[in-house]
C-alpha cells in the first residue's frame, strides 16, 4: 500500500471514529446513562486529536505547523469549556497569522519544496520556469508557464488569489508536484489535457476540486497537488 492510500485510509479511520463516538454518546444519553451536554463539553478534545493526527501523519514541515495550530486552538477552547481560563477565541485570532507566517517562512527556506528529479538541477538552470513560486497575499497573482520541463512549485494564497496557467507547458519527467497553501483565498491551476491530476491536499472548511477531463490514450504525465486549503478553495481544470 503506497503513501497516498495509507493517508486516505488514516483520514477515513479518523472520521469513522469521530462519527462512532458521537453516535455512542447520543445512544447513552437516550438510555439515561450519561448526559450528552456534559460529555460534549469536551468537544475541543476532538480538535486536539485531529492536530496530533496531522502532526503524526505529516512528513513535511508545513504539515507539522498545521498540526500544531489545531492542537493550540483545541487546548485554548478546552480550557474555556472547563472554566479553567476565560478564553475568547476572537482574542486569539492573530494566531492564525502567526502560523501562516511560520508556514510561509518554512516554504521560503526551501524545506518544503517538492523532491528534485535526478536531472532536475541541469534542467532548472536552463529553464527558470521549471519551478514556479507564487504568492497571492492580500492581492492577486497570475502567471502563464511555458516550460517544457515543468517540475512543480509552490502556490500560497492568503486573503488573495493565485492563478497558474500550465496549458502550454509540458513535462520531461513525471510526476511534477505543486504544494498549495490557501487561507481565505483561492487557487486556480489550468493544466494540459494530456496531464493526469492526483489530489493529495487537505481541505478544512473549504474545498479542492479536480475538474479536468484527460484525453483517453494520451501520454501519462502526472501532476500531484499537495498542501492545505483552510476556509478557501482550490480548483484544477483543463
């Protein structure tokens, strides 16, 4: 079983366990064994568990930052629910900016870039468009890539938008990997019809959609989309 299947299976197990726990609590409440409203006071524990799940499953620094963010939010909400501390989540909203900033710094340091193919160094030196790096922060960013040896890159959208047009690009080696990160924004990627798209990103209160229609029998060129979309949207079309 490859890493993608393992990741999907882990997500399914997490949500399956979550639904099972909620169902058991309601059942016990109907049988007058427990009071559901008392149990659901501990609902922030689910956010903490989700954070630890992301922390344990994330192999990239950005994913670990994402996990730590949800653990922090869950702990603050739990302290408030248990009356240990008077926590107003609106007082702590700047934490979102802090974690976004940390995530961007990690990406800019090069620790979160896609793996480089063996011949990538020579290609990248001759073709500056082989790797794209776009940021739409409080603004919009648009780019048309004409590289015939496209390898991937990074798209970051924070209260803004990123539009990447790859329809006239091509690959010399497959797969190419694009890492996305969007908060309150949007990301749009257009790809050639002979490319196959594999979505491996995680949407939270948002969505990632693959609306491509590959041509049957075309050469297999795989584009992998990774990353997080939080209260935002990402769309891949051709």
